[in-house]
C-alpha cells in the first residue's frame, strides 16, 4: 500500500495539472516551488505551509519562497484545498479506505431508508420549509452489524486523517451516542455522552460519565450535520466541563454549511464518512433516483428558499441561528 508521502505526491501532481490550466499561473514553475510537506507536523502557520480547512495537518503541501510567483501559487493552492473537491482529494490521499467507506455507508443509508431522496413528494422539516432530502440516521441504532462497520470507518479516519491526540470519545445526545460508544470500545478509549442542556436536578452536568476520566482532547461523534447548530451547543457544553474538543466525526454531512460553522465559530474540524454529494452519486448509480431528479436536488441545495418558492411552497425564515449568534447565510 502506498505510504502517506507517496499519496500526497499524487495530490501535488494532480494540483499541478489543474493549476497549469489557470492563465494567472502561466509560465510559473509550479512543480519547482510546490512540495509535499511533513504530514506529521502539527504546528499551524509556519513557513510557507498552506492551511487546509478541516484538517489538522496543514503542512500537507508547502510553497517555497515569498516572491510573486510563490504568492500566486500559494493563493491557488489555498483556494483549491478550501474547496470540497480539494479537501476530499487530500482526505483520499491520507485515508485509502475513505471512498469504499463512503460508498458502503451511502448505500447502507439508502437501503435502510435512513436517507430518502424524493423530488415529487418533498419532505416537511422542523422549520416548516420543504425539501427533497430526508435524513434520519437513528435507523442505525437497531442495526448492530452496520454500527460495527461505522465504528471501523471512524477508527480509520482517526488513525489516518486526524493528527491531533484523542483521549476520550463523546457521543451527542441522542443520535450520536450509539456510534460513539461502539467507536470507544473499538479504540479502547473512555466513552461519555453530552446533553443538549443540563438537567435541573442532581449535579446538573452536561457531560455524562465518570468525571475523573475526563481527559481532553475529546472527539465528538454525531450522526449527521446540517448547519452545525446543535454541534456548536455540544462543543460549548463539553468545553465548559473540561472536555475540550477540536474534532467532530459525523456519519453523514448534508453539506449545508456545518463544516464551515464549526471551523469559524469553534475552530473545530469536521470529518464525515459520507455526505449528500456521495450519496446522490450512489443513488443515481443504483437507480434510487434519476439524473433529472438529481439535478432538481442540486437546485434545492444551491438555494432552498428559491426552490421552495418556485415549487409553490411558502418559505419560513429560521431565526434560531441568528439569535444564538451563529453564522448561516440566508438566500436573498
């Protein structure tokens, strides 16, 4: 199996091919100033390293020099690695099991009905708005064999992608509790769960478990993420009780701003086993939806408000995010 350095070299070569198509980089010796960094380096902002969102090891690619050419290349690298495709390229380079895990999980969720895609009969969400995507990973609670696979995939993410130390596993109440406990058993780390809010009796704690075993850094495990709102609450509650958290694992990412919210609001990095884009691809390949339905879902994801209004539905603004001081763009 290829080592990390060899896989990152492949990423570098792929980026060089992409960058050569950019007129702004014409004539620049990209290969000569872009190098594979040290994947074990854990310090931020050193030398010419390029920050990779969602990843602790930001030294995956390094740009040598501070002249105009280096500045242009560094900007392009940062732009690329800040994109979904760029971040996934790095993740795949570091974790050779990611694609297989993502496809298996996507198909499992579709088969169980945990993820449903329906353009003709859209779903009504808690916000009262409608959309063609429904996700309820609680279906996995009763599927022991699938919970084991999910835990194994998360263990591979921890071992291959996360370069910060993890000393405890915390499940978000309630959907994150089952996969978190299975992961903790697999990697032999203390397990806790975190409440959305403290109970009004007893010790009134939000992090549940043996308090003498709280030893950060902690890893928060959840079933899915949308805009990140509930995860921000969990992280605040964990940090308030000494379980500092900078890494979040989810089974499914709806790709609706959650990763960005975690990074900007709490300096936390998100890792998902699969996401809506990967699941849509599997759904088309396996005949769950048509290519035309997938295009309709893409329109919804670009602008949920416009999609609702164009389909004759009312649009309800959700002010909960703004009230809590979080950031979520609302379509004009």
